[in-house]
C-alpha cells in the first residue's frame, strides 16, 4: 500500500470561489478518497450529522468554516450557529469553535483556528510521548487521528511522536463498533505513517491485557468535565475499567478546546444517541454513541500545556 500523507487542508478547508466548505468524506475511507463540497450551512450540518466529517476538533473546524460561509452568503448568523451547534451534542469543540468565530466570522479566522488546532496537537503529542517508554505497545479506541482533529491527531499524534522518538513498538487498534472508526480510519492513518499496528475486535482488549501485551491505553476525548470525567466514543469506559483491573495506565490526549470547565462532572455531559439502524435493522436496538469514563480511572490527561494528573479539578482549572 502506498503512503498517503494528508495535509490539514485535505481534511477540511474553505474555498472562496464557490464559496464552499470542502471536506474529505470520511464515510468512504479507506476505500475511496472523495471530497464533499458543502455550499450551505445546512449541507455542513448534514455532513457533521452523517459523520462525513467527525472527531471533536474536526467538527468544530467544519462549523467554524461553515459560519464563515454563512457570513459570506449573507445568512442569519445566529440561526446558522444554532443549527451547527445542534448538529451533534457531545463534543464541546463545536460550541467552542462557534464562540471563537462569533466576533469575526471570516475564512481567515477559521483558517487561523485550524492552524492553532494542529499546533495544539503537535504540542500535546510531545508531552504525551513522555509517557511512553522503550517498546511501548499502546491500545487505542475510535479515531483520534488527523482526520479527527484537522491534522496530526491527538492520540494518534502521540503515537506519531513516540514512534519518531523510537519509543513505540506497536498500536493495537480497536475496531470500534458500530461504525468502525478504528479499523477504517485509525488503521489507515497508522499505515500511512508507517507505524506498526494491528486491528483487534473491541472484545479482544481484555485478553490482550491479561496476556501482558498492552502497556498503556491512549484515547482522545469529546468533552472533559471540570473534575476530569471524560466523554469519548462508546466503549472507552469499558477499556478504562479493564486497564484498571490489569494495572495498565489509561491516558487521555485532548486539546483545551475539548475541556469544558462549565460542566462540573460527567453526569452533565449530553450523550448522543444515534440511529438504532447503525446497530441492526432487524431488531430493536439502542445506540448510545459515547460514554463517560470517571476521572478516577484516568492516569493522566494530556493537553497542549502538559501532562495533568489527579486531582483534575485542580490541574485542569487553570487551563481554559
Ligand atoms: O463519533 P465520532 O467518530 O465523531 O467519535 C469521535 C471520538 O470519539 C474521538 O475519539 C474523539 O472525538 C476524539 S478526536 C481527537
């Protein structure tokens, strides 16, 4: 397989000519690289809802570009922001990015936010790599790669930097049912980066841990409450419980745009329920898309400012 290095503007960008918000359609990866051109706010809202673009920082960036598009089209900005904010409820980055754009809804401002987000990833990857040691075998869930952050990645960014420093042996990639962000997107990104990895069924994590084949678990986050409780893709909580049982450190890597000090604890984080049809169309189903990992199961939260340890109410309070 050839290596494909994505630039930030390959993931999401603003095009003046159309004008349009253009994004790499993540639903089609890894089989096809197809761009989706969104020429209205409603089209961006649909793209976010349908996961054509997904991952907490990346949907924030798509919303930022969409607000610039709304301004250029002369649309009602309050209405546009309300529609974008409601497109997915769990990741706080959406509301964060819209708030940042409020006073200056221009393409240049959205691009500056995009550059900042990628810079944050590089900084947090540098800090997170300090948690790795020679020959680390890390396990991850969902996709916290460049696709999810607009470039470089949070958890995957940590793997990139640890790999460059010679500290990473391999990454175990949870498939991530039901939509397979792990086996479709994270595996593709790691392959493109030349980082050794193997996809596992989500349910295989416990036995790999018991066999001594996992040195740490590293994931991204969709929202981190003031006390450190962290929402991420459904299945993250069970990994944290398993890691605690096997005495394996569990780390979150996420930018400060994901930290929500206005939400005191995980019980205040809205959890998106997606269509039951994503699980099965044959039987009744429930499809909560995220879960909350309690702070006491998290060994460290890494942001662009450094490695933060419990008690998180203190270590996170100075951040935002
Ligand atoms: O439903 P998704 O694919 O948007 O879920 C994404 C995740 O749960 C990621 O782990 C999270 O957004 C962190 S991305 C850096």
